[in-house]
């Protein structure tokens, strides 16, 4: 993947998932464009061409240019965040910043939609049209399973078993896992599959569950546009919603509904429980409610 495109995806995600202000995103952009320009001088333009010595050289350039320690820390943090995102989203195979000392930083609580916002988003597509039924099925699938956007776009018809209400998704490292589908997702998918044939309309069938208006496999960018468009229709700020935000929301709502972290870990396909904990930090209100109801002196 081209580094410039990776930076754009990362900045869009940061604005949506962490609710960063435009000025903050603009600061991230300046830091990452400086990083990209530096790599460009070395003839490096693709994400998977970047190796640890490149990152170390960038840090050395910052120090050599007399940048303040806090400025260097901020820029390195932006670069680390970029590469972690690219690996998490399967747009890169390795993280070249793993050996770079991590500057001190506060971990923000991931943003999640409220249950009411999710309901409005899921109800936004016009299910009277083929594309609307596709969008409804896609949104229901993402929220039901907490799937990554890459897992949704790579999903094939052979991976679906609507009679058993489950699907097999392929995650990082080509690892497969079975994920359950709730009744709403099953219903939306059943309504969509006949419309899918209309979208293909005699073209070669790509085998994908989710197809675009030309009958080809739906792309990552297409999923982003679908979510943003329906967020706008649902009265939700489109720059606060993304595929990752839906994933956060699935995990958060399950934990708040009583699911244990191991179950959520299995659903999301995390190798480490620590990753699941990051996705599922409960809201302060829920924490308070649980405290009051469970602590002997909480009332």
C-alpha cells in the first residue's frame, strides 16, 4: 500500500474513533507528512518498504534539526500510531516502530456509539432498493459480528450459513473463526441476497457476499462511504463513525450487557486479551451503575 493512502486512512480513523478536533488531526497530518517527505528522500513510498532503520533515521533527523524533546515525542507518537493502525487494519505486515522508544502518552478511551445511535444507523438504509438492502445487510453484519472491515469485504458466499446463523471470517494471518449472526443480521442478509443477483446482473460473479453497484467485490473505501452516508442520514456526525467505531460499539455493548472478555475476545478475533480490554473499556455511567449495584458500600 502507498504510504500516502495509509496516512489518509489513519487520519480519517483518528477523527472518527477518538473524536479528535480538526486542529488536532491537522497537527497529526503535518507530522506524518514530514515523515512521508523524509522517507521520500530515501526513495521509500510503500508501507511495507519501511524498516526500523528508516524510523530511527527520521528520529535522528528530528534531534539533529534541534527539535524540542516534546516535539520529537509528539512526532514519534504520530508515527507509531500510524504503523500500529496499518498493522491492525492489515494494510501492513510489520510495524517498523517496535524498537523505537515509546514517548509517554495518555491512552484515550475508544469512542463507541450509543445503542440508540446504532439503531438509527441500522435503520437508515432504504430497504426498498437493492443497494439499500445491501447497505442494511452490511451494517447489520458489522454490528452483529464486530468484524473488521477487511473481514467483511473478503467474506464470500461460501462463508455464510444462514440456517445455522453463523459466518466464517478470515482475520489476521489468514486465521479463520466462526462468528454468530443474530436474527436481525440473518433477516437482513436473507433480504439482500436476491438483490445481490440484481447488482451483478449477468456479470461474472466475484463470489463476494457484499458487492458494489457494478457487481464487483465491495472495497474498504466503499464500506467507509456507506457508513458515513447513512450516519449523516441518521443524524449522526459522519466524521464520528467508521467501521472501527462499529467494532468498538459491538464490543462495548456486549460487555455492558454482561458478556465476559474471553467471549468478546473470541468474537473479535484478538490473539491477546489485552487488546480486547482496550476495545471494551466501559463507560463511566455503566461503571457507576455496576458499582452501586454490586459494592457492599456502594449505595
